[in-house]
């Protein structure tokens, strides 16, 4: 049996951040147990390979970007904030650049630069990386202090402290498939909140835009409703794909777009007015002899020509029907998002089990949980990697304190 001072389960963004910040003293040792042959696969994919790792907005605005979890992690985000994250990477050779919309990327626009910096720091901090090793069980040791971990290859590890950074279920091909939650619950009784895909395209019935894939709208407004109630709205960029609605506005709504709910799409900026006002403005133009409805729609609302033609194809030249499609195009949500296309997971280790000052499990003070393994998910735009950093920083501090006997 191999003994370590700290074992990090999972070599994704959160696990590598924890190892990069946990400066084990000389003579102490740690390991990162990565289920796949390649650490940081999902990190490499983030931001289209460019790694949008945080947002530049004021930290007071961050909690609202995590839904119900925002209250639980507010102090954590304030303590280990976006400015600290930017400074941490800059201090280790990864300067950043901020785009007009507030998203923050490495200056090189290369996710691999972030990954390589974290791997280097983890090694400097005495963490060995063990690849292709999936943890299948975890349980407290006989002493009541250490933890015993068993792997799919038959190896057994003992550790004084454990950091769970196994991710969620999104992009299962990267190694995060949710199986460790079952093992954790079985070994410790820790509650696991049901998982569902988040930050994914929205599938609807009778999607009409397969031939317009690639078109986008910068000022769209999407709303999800159920009979008699409005559930949530999101404004932002909307992208048409071959099969569904995507882009930030759709991705940020996907977690609450249940099958059978109604998706309302407004394609144009609110400055153009409501449905009645737009219909009234179109009426005289469309009534003119020889009027080209698609050209009028394109010109008046700064829309792509192909989209304007599609609207006319769907609504004819009726001002009321065209205005209705522009401002409140309605679709029935047809199914849950695909795990293979969901960027993050909602669900995981129940928030009631976590002490968010240290990210320790309340019932097991030597076990910590960070990143997507916890039931915390944020909007697109860098918020999920920010939580990975914030939770990893808190856990690294707590583990170091525990190992050096300085905790109060």
C-alpha cells in the first residue's frame, strides 16, 4: 500500500489548480490520480481551445452567476477572487488579455499554456502524476484519520488528506463520467445531488433553421416558460446550428429548459419595440407595390439576408406574423441536452455536505471536494473555471494547514 500526505483524485482543471497551489513542504509527498492517460483534457477544450478562465467583472456580481449556489459560495469567491486568479497565472508565466465582453483569456489564447504551467507547478510542489488510474472506492481508514483508496487496477493508496476533483458527467470521453459519486456515497454516505447537463444547446421540436447553421444574433432574448408561469430569461448572443439553438443565451438557459417547456426567442434588440410597434412599422412598407419583404426585414432590423428570407417563408408577408416571429418565436423543448455536448454538470456532492470555508466534507474533515465534483455550476463566460480556482485555493490552504499542524 502506498501512503501519501495528500492525494488529489482527478487531473482536470480543479485538481491541477489545487496541486499547483498546494506547496507541500520538503519531505511531504502527494499524488494526482488521473483516470485517463492525459490530464487536463477538458481544460484544453475550454473556450474553444483558448481557455476563457474567468471574467473581469466586479466580484460582487459573481454570486448571481451561479444560481442557487451563489449564496453558498459568495464568501469563497470574494476571498479567492478573479483578480487573484489572473495574478496567480501571470506570476507563473501566463499573462492574460480581457475581451470587450469581459471574458479573460491567456494572452497567447492557448489553453495548453495554462495546462503546462499547472503541470509544472504541481511537480514543483511534490505531486506525482499517476495516469490511467481510476479510483473505485474511498473509505475512512482504521485510524479514523487517513483515507483508503482503491483503484480499478487493484492498487491501494492511503492518504492523510484527499481532494476530490473528479469533475461531473459532461464530456464523458474526457474521463469525468460521474462514477466516483457512487463510490463516494457507498463509502461514506455523503449525499449526491442528481446530475443533469448544463451549458448545452437547446433542442426543440420542429426546428426550422437547419439550413442556416452558423448564423448568429448578438442581441437575442430567450425565455423559458411553463403553463401559467415564466421560468427564466437570458439575453445575449444566439447561434443557429444544424440541429438546435446554441450560443451563450441558449447555453445559459439549457439547465432549466425541461422537455415540454416552451422556449420563446426574440431575435432583435429591444430598442425596436414590442410586437405591436414592429407590426405597425412594417405595415406601410409591406403594403407598397413591389415591396420585397425579406429585404425590408434585413434592412430595418440589421438581420442576415438568409434569415430574413426564412422568416418570410414561415410567416408570409403579414406584418403581424412577421413581428410575432421576430419578437416571440415559440418552440417546445424536445429533450434534455446531450452529455457529450454539455460544457458542465449541475448536481454532484450536495452543497449541504461542504464547509465552503475550506471545501472539506463536514463529516470527514480530511476529505475535500472542489470544482465540478460539487453541486455548483455557473454561467458561460469563465465562471466555472473561476469556481475551480476559488475552491482549489481554499482546499489547498486548508490541506497545508492540516499537514503542518497549524490549523485552529
